[in-house]
C-alpha cells in the first residue's frame, strides 16, 4: 500500500554530487606542470613503444615539438 506513510528506498544511482565522475582538477597531473592538455592516440610497434617510453614518453615528445616550434 502506498498511502501508509512508508517510504521506499529510491532505485538506481544517487542523484547529485557523490562519488566518481568527472570533476575539475581531478586526474593525474603532467610531470612538467603542463595544463590545458588534450589526448591523442598514436599507433606504434611494440619496439617503438618501448623506445618512446625509454626516451621519456609524453614529456619527451612535448619537448621535441616545442624545439621545432622555436626554430620557425
């Protein structure tokens, strides 16, 4: 019976702020403090991936791109 004053627990996930989800300032920070980053995907062989990691990964790549920009 619905008219007896008892309340049923709502079904589904809680509404409003809670755990999880996208939040400003959340997530891993760049090692060099870079902000306003976008994510890209690149296809590499397993050997190229290992070399990329050994060279410094994203930090190394951003430095190389900045070197080219400063040469213009």
